C-alpha cells in the first residue's frame, strides 16, 4: 500500500513538471497560433486587411490612447477598449514587423495628455468630477505624416477594421492620390460669360481639391491621361466613341470609376449666352453601351417621384425632390453608413439586368411610396402639386445609387484599329464602379447654405451630400484590398428573448394607455354635455351627476394606472425568471453535469481496478 502511495505522489509530481514544461514551450513555440471561435469571427482579419499589411512600403507606428482611471466606472467603454486593443494586436501580428503599437495612458496634466492633444485626439468629459476620457488612435510614418481617429465610438465598431486599414494604408503609402475629373457642368471656379463676373466653384469641388489632386479632363477629349488613381464622371453627356472606349478600358484594366449620371440635370444651363438655351435648361446623360455591358438598366428619360421622401409637406410637397433619410441608406457600406440625410433632385434609378454577371449592391433606395415619371414634366413645372396628378406609387424601392463589382467584358470596338493594348475582360477581382443617378445632389443648393461673414462665405451643411461624395471618392481611391473590406459584425449579442418580452410588454402597455385616453375623452364629452344643458347662472356649479362622473373616471384612472404598473412588474418578473434560469444553468447545472460525468468515470475506473484479473481468479 505504501509503495502505491509513493507511485501516486511521483506520478503527480511528474504530471506537474510536464504541465509546466508544456506551458512554457507552447507560449514560445505557439505564440502566433490563435483560434477564433466567435460566431462572427470578431478576431479574424479580412483577406483585404492582410494584403494591405503585407504590402506596407515603410514602417508605421500606431498609438492607442486610453484613460484607465477615467474609465473605472465605465465597464462598457473598458470592454470596447479591450476589443480595440486585441484587434490592433492582430494587425501587428500580421504586419511582418512593419507595424509598431504603443499603448499610452494619458493621465491628467501629463506629457502623454499633451501628446494626445497634439495628435488631435478628442477628450470626452465623464462623471461629475470633470475628469476626461481619451479613447483614440493616432498613427505616424517615417516622414512625419500623421493620421488620427479622434475618438472611437462603440456604435461604429463594425467600421473599425476598415478605418484602421485605411489609416495604415495611407501612412504606409503616403503619395497624394490623383482624380481625373470629366464634367460637362461648371463645377470649378471660372468666369461666367453671361454675368461677365467670376464664377465661384461648387463647395463639393473645393472639398475634393483640398483632399486630392484633381486633373481636369476636357469634355470633348478622346483620351484619358495616364496615371489616374480614380476617374470621376459628372454628367457625361454626348461623349464620343473614343472617350467611351477609353473609359471601358480604364475600368477593365483595374481602374476605379465613380459616375454621376442624370436624366434631368437642372444645373446644366446650356449656352450661358443664349436666353432660349436657358429656358431649355436640363439635359440627360448616360454611359449607353457600357451600362449594358455591366449588367445595368437605366432610363435617361424618366425620374423617380416619391410621396414619402418628397421634400416639403402637404400641398407644397415636391415629389421630384427627395430627402432620403438613414432608412434609405445602406448602413453596411462604408460609403453611406452613418449618414442621416441625403438630398436628390430629379433623380433617376438603376436596375440589375437579368442574367448579369456583375454584383449589384444598392447604396441609396427610394421609399416604397415611389414610382417613375417622365422627366419632361419637370421642365416647365410651375407648381410642384402638378406632379401628383396621375401619380401612383408602385410599392417598389428604386436604387438611386449602386456599387458594381465582378466580371465584365469589353463591348466597344477599338476606334483607331490599334488593338495592341486592348483588354477583352476585367482582370482578377473584376470591375469596381459606383453609379449615382443624379448630379443635382452635387450642387450647393441641395445641401449647403452660404452666409456672408466678414467678407467670407460661411458654409453650413444641412444634408450629408458632401460626406456621401467624399466617402465614395475616398473609398474608391483605395486599392482593391481596401475596397473589399466590408463592415465587421458587432461584438454585441442581443438578448433576443428579453427583447421579445419587452416588445410584448410595450404592446400591452400601449393598449391600456390608449384605453385610458379613450375613457378620458369619453368622460370629458359627457361632462361637456351635462354642462351644455345648464342655465347660464349654473355654469360654475358642479352637479351631483357631474361629480359622480368625475369620481367614476378618477377611480377608473387609478385602476388602469395600477394595471399599467402591473404590466411593468410582470415584465421585470419574467426577465428576472429568465435570468435566474440562465444563472442556474451556468452556475449549477453545467458543473453538476461535469461532476456526474467525473463520478461515473471514477466509479467505473475503480470498479475495473478492483476486479480480479483472470489469472488471479484461476489461482487455488
């Protein structure tokens, strides 16, 4: 018996030594090995992000600023900060040493806080003590280019990977991007021959010029300049065959295209010196055969009217001017996510052609109370209410802006017969195109207000048109890997059963509240009837009948209030019961199941050990 005890102790010591050895070896040999077992792969980088990290041209340093002390009483913020830290570490692990991460706790009145302010990070006040919270990321490269994410909002967690990848891509490849702008509208500053005065540029043009290099392409040109990172088309009407061929080849060769078409461009005033041309203002634009080749149907003679999104209200509602709220914007695409309102005027729509090989993703949709109508009805429109005549919504939602991607083939013949550089099909990854069916959304009147302020124009945006266009251009200026990154799933996991209980309780609460309001109105009606039959001298006197009616209502009101409180109590009781069951499952049942399995296994093992062997049984 003593010998068995010695063996048992020796076995335990050997197991302990083996466990420590395996732990040390695994922490060193398997340091980069990770398993992401979350449902939505929260800790797995997308292929596009990994490609961006592999192709970094120079080292990038990231600084994560997080206020440890100020967040002590904010568990949700601390949990989110931890997830940000883990995602950043995953970036570092996949960067082949090109990415360096520094974690900084900016204590109040410290050099670290000054550093955060110098990077442009935002300090958010928390608590009654006046303390400030930092949760932001800054980045820099070897040439002192700085990028910053001033404050990381948990509500935008699904865009975190894209924002980080974009920051790192910009810092790792700092060259200023070039946009080729081909527009038949006067977007840039110039000279107005009709007014004989300088013409201001559109606000949107000024914004793009501040962010990127803009190379203007004459509307009558037949070739595209070399070295463009993005081609931006604005109302490309009457393009020659040579230019259409150039655009197709640019896209098939991997170039990125953002095109604003329009069935009725109100800002196109034709020849500014011809009064008759001014009266005929408004023209259509299309890309013709290119849209057919990309699997897109587009009618340049019709616009969308919308009863729900139409601007104004009542008799002044203009169903041809659309104010599209967040409900009509794709919150899963980086171009439109987070926007609240985008205005369009005389906007067209796109449809995915049957059998098309391209992927067709709507970015902006009309409401279900919309329908197409002829653009000619807008040309001499004097009263917006005239558009309501004969207007019947179809119940469909129309795509006002779309993202196209995937395979495509050439359809246009080589204009000059020189086919040495001709490309028949898009390369790996296919085409990348954004299409918008309106150009008036770019003009100032649809989204900004200008006010003179000490000799300067103070510009105030009342819609997100500018952000929409800048997002589109910024997104398409990224390489294919950056464009391929979509939104991440949120780490938040809703309690679906609890939410269902709340919805049911809310319905019951509203039902009782409506019943109370109905009884209140009925009581007031009866009181008014009783008051109406009185003589003038008795108007200030409350009759017994009125007192009974008032008392009955007060009693009933108290009863319904008790019922409303009971609904809330029942809701909380159901939630508590659900929580108790979950706690019982996690705290008691699971360990109990493990214990039962262990006892059964131990009992069977002991039974086998105590069972005499066949040889011992045969001994006399």
